[in-house]
């Protein structure tokens, strides 16, 4: 009887020892876990952990095995990235917060009316326009509407990295009588006036010269009258010359203004 009891106790002891060893072994091989939360500015950034894609930010409480990892954040739009080491500890959440500095700036251009072409050396497109990949720097922006009745607009701007520059322009209709048109109108009228004057003075010159010649043919003794006709003819010839020169200068001025 005592032998049976001893056997039972020994068996129980062996089972207890076996299960104890088994549980310790399982604990030794059990994988401990922690978690990671990733937030970024801007959102939508790719999150890579040891070259394994976890998803786009934000990522909240993603379970991971404990240990050290290399986390890489990639913004495919702005083409910038950041890398750092993280430690995942048992039953703890590792928080990663990162602001990625943008490589490009953004240009927004709008006009009234819409449909104006936007140029920086070359065409960027038509308004309303948004370009998210502007290299930081200074630019000269030309805004031209396809309808020529609207005056073009020129703007000097500076685009910083990670910033948005907005331009809003109300295009002004071109006046039919702008300064250039008025100058051309004056020069044209001046040319016509001068040439008409020259023609009139040419007639006066011929008329007075004819009177003087007739008196000479008639061998008139009225020397003063002959001299008067000749003086008037000479004065008319001078005025005719001035009219021709003035008209020619107006024509030249008209062409110069038209060219520029």
C-alpha cells in the first residue's frame, strides 16, 4: 500500500516537473510583441520597415516583434525621404512623428476671364492652373489671354520650398485708343496736313511766279509789283518745302511707332 502511494506521488511529481519544464520552454520561445504608430506631415507618406512596406501614414498601433528596426518614410510626390532607427519594446507603443520638408513649391494662377496662358519661358498651361513641382526660386510670370482684347499681365514672384504662391488677376480689356494708337493717329494726321499744305503752297508758288513772269513778258514798268509776286512765290516755295519735310518726318515717326 505504501509502495502504491509512493508510486502515485512519484508519478504526480514527474508530471508536475514535466509540465513545469514544458511551460518554461514555451515561455522561452514565446515571441514578445510591441506596436508602432507613425504620423507624418504631410499625410499619405509611404512607411517602410526594414525594406518591408507597411502602408501609407498615418499608421496606428501596428503589432511588431520586439527589436530594433530601420524605418524609412518616403513622400513620392515631393520626392523626399527620411530614415531613422526605432526600438520596439514588449507591450509598448513606439510613436514616430515626422515632418518631411518639401523639395518643391506650389504655384496657383487664376484669372478673370479664365483660359489665359501662363508662361515662364515656356507655357505652363491655362488658368485656372496649379503646379506642385516648382523648384524654389524667383520667376517672371507672363499671363496672356488668347483674345487679344485683353492686356497681358507680368508678375515677379518668389516661390519658397514647401510653400504655395497664389496669383489672381483680372485681365483688363485693351483700349482702342491707347497711347500708341493716339501717337500714330497724331502722326498720320500730321503727315496728311503737311502734305496738303505743301500742295497748297505749291499752287501759290506757281500762281505768283506766273504773275511775275507775265509782267516781265509784258515788259511792265511796275517793278515793285513784279518783286511782290516773286517774293510771294519764293515764300510759298519755302513753305512747300517745310510741308514736305514735316510730312516725311511724320511718316517716318508713324512707321517707327508701328514697329515698336
